[in-house]
């Protein structure tokens, strides 16, 4: 891994992009990395576009600003591609990970000339089938881990299981559904 990896998340209020960014920071921290996970606040409301960020580093991070040239961009809601320049500043050697049932190359024409790696995952379908609700943040979290290779898959799953068990101790079905979604996502991301 390079010294620091920067990730920008695009989603809509209520889809869990902020939560996923914070979970990624927690999991990376538990592996000994230096981390930042934060949202960009504005007039967010359910369904409004939101942005969240991660910095994950092997050394202490002294930058405290939004991320303008991310290594990875995560698009939790495919409809944002039409209204937000999701590829703005994305490094050519980076990758964009989009919640979509489409093949990666089918989206290239709508990505402002981005020539880098495009990955897709049908996070809505996975969430619906595994969790019972169309909340795509859990599958998207696993997709970014797989594409970026920031964390070992098994260590990621183990840490997420512990985190979910702590958060949802009285709801074992939620733990089971989220773990199933994470595992499926690790294997179903395309690109």
C-alpha cells in the first residue's frame, strides 16, 4: 500500500455513506493504520446528495481538509452520476466503485471522460436479499475493501463481525444479514 490512501464517498442522505466511511475508518484503525473518516456537512436531509471521506495511512496524517484528489471514489447511488461530477479530481490510476447492476464499461460514457478503472456492484440487490432492506452501505463497504485492497478480506470480515455483534447484540438476524452481505459483496464486485 502507498503511504496514504484517500477515498471520497458520494451518496444520498439515508443510504449510509457516512456510516460506511466511519466503519471503514474503525476497521482500518483496528489493523494499526492511522485513519480519518468524516462527512462534509451541509443542508443534508433524507435523499439529498452527501459526501463523506476517508484517509487511511501507515503514518500519522496531518492533513485536515476535504479530499480533492482521491485514490478511490465510491458512488452509493448511481443516479448521482447525472448531477454530481463524481470523478472530479479522481487520480487516473485510481478507481471508481459504483452501486449499479450495469457492467463497468457500460457506465464509462457517463463518467466525464474518466479513463481509469471502473468497478460495479449491485449493492441494492445484495442488501435487499441479505439484509431485507435496500440500504446499500454494507455491500459498498465490502466493495471498497476488495477493490482498494487496503485490508485483508478475512481480517476485515472478522473485525466487522465483532463490530456488528457489539452494535446489534440484541438483533442476531441483523448481524447475520450484514455478514452475508459483506461476504457476497467481496466476491461479486466487478471490474
